[in-house]
């Protein structure tokens, strides 16, 4: 754990220049990275790029059409953002339910995405909010829809020379929920999570977007369930059937946190609870 | 931009401006305990699960085991050593409340509990029971003391004045 080199840029241009060296690992809040590094105390550490002082990455900007979230925004800041509470409640709920106060005060949304865990709590909300990621390197930038970002557990299309520099979601009202299940309410990684964004036309579902966390190698959309709900008038029978369909869309595994059979069952339960709450709240 | 092995950085610790070379690969926890001798901040799990190492960073409770020492550049850090009002032998009202309510058993979790409580009361002067439980969810006590600890937080909330909290307010960013 000795002889570590850190780079501490004060602006984005410096940070991207430092990241051009692909052996540099970016550290934002460090709540995932330092746990991983702690476990490999005897191996050499990578060179760490501290993003703490890069102010460009630490803000929310709002236009008529889009809300742009800086990747260094912490879970606490997302939890307390007035605009996100109004326009992205799924994301706010997810940020508020992860970790502990101490973790939320440090963990960032960009870090949660870059970490690439299928159990990352902000990811299902970002799927149903149709987030677009801006990835930048010293050479330029590109945009990637969040659903195209992940390629497997801990694996993403982010190149070693790139940083996530913005997370963009449409600026519009939406209806929906985020629910998770874990061993305890605080400080436990999700066994299962479900995020939904639903547009109602009077009493009928115009469209529903459903994302499932921790039940596949990446967060996935439940497209068959979405298709089933489209145009339907929501009632208990429809909700029960949607909960049945969504179970078959989950592709969970047995691991240290839970069993596949339980996860499948619980995906249905969470969707059911959420849809019931959405429809009773209007 | 510094890239030395031990970058020299500025920060504020318990209200005092510092400019020091900090070991780049050390956590803030290790730096506080092994370099600065501030052993009130406890080393428990070192992976952000137990909260024994909680300090305030810009007014917010954080796990010092998950902060790299160089990350505190320009930040204001408060540890349990800074909580007692300077000069005197008096305790801070939050500390008094913990004693009053018998919220201390072995004492290992107490510094972290106190720092998290101060962080909560900085944001919310009159937390309800559920807010207190949520705020302290990241601080484990293995002596079975939670009931007394929640009582202590309620008592602290009733006892503190703005004067008791002002020192910790500097450098708090707007959300």
C-alpha cells in the first residue's frame, strides 16, 4: 500500500490529459475502489487520478429539454436535488437507499456507473429515464446510451483513456418507482432491484419502461413485460400477470448474496408492489 | 497538479489550517492515526461497513477509511479530538448526551457515533426517530447499545445551541 502516485488535477483538461496514460485509474468517491484496493494490499496499486477538485464534473445543469448530471455528484447531492426530486424520482429513491449516510456523502453517480456492477443502484433508474452518457478523452468525446454502456459484470465500453463526463436525462415529468431488496435496509448491496417509468393515458398504460438490477450479467430491460403492459387498463389481474412475465425475463444466478430462484420470485414481487403503489397514487 | 509520492496539500483540521506532505497511498484514517497521532478516530472494518472511522469532511460524515489522504486537499476535516471546545475541559453537548444516556459501553464505536450525530444535527436540528435511525445506519455498535444511542441523539438535539454547531459549519457546500 506504499509508493502510490496520485494525480490531483484542478480542471477537466488536466484530468483528461492525465487519463491519456491508460494505466491511470480514476477515483471519484472511492467507496467501491478503495474497498477493492484494500483487498489487494500486497499487490502494486495503480496510479490514482483524483477527481475531487475537477469542478466541471460536479454540478447539475438544466435546460428546457435535458438535465445534465455531473458524474461527481454524490448520492447525497442527488437525494437532495430539487430538480431531480421533481423529474427523476426513481433516481433519487435509488440514491437515497444505497449504502449509509457516510457512503452517500462520498459515492458518486459516475463512479456507480463506471464500476459496472449489475447491482449498482442508480443504473436501473438511468435505464428507464433513457440516460445518455458522455464519454471524453483528451482526443474528443462521444455519447453512448446507458443501455449500450455495460458489457458484463464490471465490464463497460469505457476506454482506459476515457472518463464519464456527463449523464444526460430528458427534462420531463415522469411517473414510476424504484424498489430494492437487500439483507438489511442500509449498507447492503441489492439482491434484486426494479425501476419503472410509466406513462399513463387516462387509465391506460401508454408506455412502460422496466429495468431490473442484480438479476443478469448487466442491468436489463424487461421488454416482454413492457410490451404486455402497453395499452392495458391496470387492474389486479394485469399486475399479477405482469409480475409473472417479469420473473421469466430475469436471468439471475446463485451467488453470495442470494439464490436465483429467490431473485426471480422477488423481481415479480417488487414489480407488483410498485405497480400497485403507482396505480393507487394516481 | 501534483504528482509527487507525498504531495504537499492544504487542508483544515479541527479548525486549524494545515499545509502538509501527505502519503499518497494512505487512507485519511491511517494518516490521522499514524502520522498525526489522532487515534480517537477508530479503525474498524476498513471497508466502509462499520462507521468507527467516521469524521466530518466539509460538514458531512464520511468513512475516513474510504478517503485517500490526498483527497482532503482544500477540505475541512473534523475528528473527535476537535469536538471538545478548545482550551477548557468541558465536553461538547453531544458527548455529554452520550454519557447522560449510558450510550457508551466499550466505547469503540462512540467517536464515530458522535461524529455522525453532529453531521445529522448540522442538517436537521430536530430529527425524528426514523431520521435518527437512518442517519446512524452506517455506525455499528456490537455492545447492543442502540436504544441508548438513539436516546442520546434525541437528548443532544434538545441540548445543542447554534454556538455548539457553528465550528463544524465551515466549508459546507450547497447541495
